[in-house]
C-alpha cells in the first residue's frame, strides 16, 4: 500500500501497541514520527531536499554562522551526520563552510542567499502541512496536544543529551 492510498485517521491505541505492552505512548510516538517523516520526505523531494535538510536550514539564520558541533546539538544528531548533510547542501549552493581565523580546526557554516530562499520554502511547506493537520483538530485540542508533545520532546531531549 502506498502512502497516497492510506487513509489518515486516528488509530485505536490497541492497533499500535504490541501484545503485553501496557503503555501506548512509545509506540504511538514512534508511529507519529515515522508517518510525519514519510510525509515530509515526499514533500521535501518536491523542493529538491532530503529528510533532515529542512531542519538544518531552519536551524541557520542569515548572517549568523554556526559550528558543526552547535548544529549537531541543535538537531540532536551526530556531527558526522551534520557533515554529510552539509556536503549535499554545499553542493547545491545552499550553505557555505567558512574557516575561522582564530581556530583552524573550527569550521563555521552559514546560510547562503539561495539557502535562505530554500529556508523560506521549507517554512511555507511546514506551515502548509501544519495548517492541514491543525484544520482537522479543534483549537483547544490542538493547543493541548502541542503542549504535551513539547513536554515529551523536552524529556526525551534531556535524556538524549545525558546519554551522549
């Protein structure tokens, strides 16, 4: 079955929870993550980007270079993952690597004008998808879900940072 033919609906937690597992939170979050990334992957391809590159572009601000390590911390990925993404984005002219005079080992990354335009398209894509999803939920429910997911994200991010 392709993504396009799947009907998007709320699935009962029993369908997501393997037998014997009392808590549906982790399977639900994993399913949500997978389906969201799959949808984003399809839409990003239309912009000529790969998964994760959208988040990297959003993490950069025009005129404010960041180090690879700062980007990896912001994105919760390894510096080697950021480096691979940067190779592709540099080849497309969306970012530049900038050596620093005070530390030859440190390379900064900056958004190019073309990259800033791509960032604008990514924001528009995110806003469009957000609008499609939010339009299916009552405002109070949406705010409650966003708040709860933000709390969960903070907890997971904190645990992740301690494990690295």
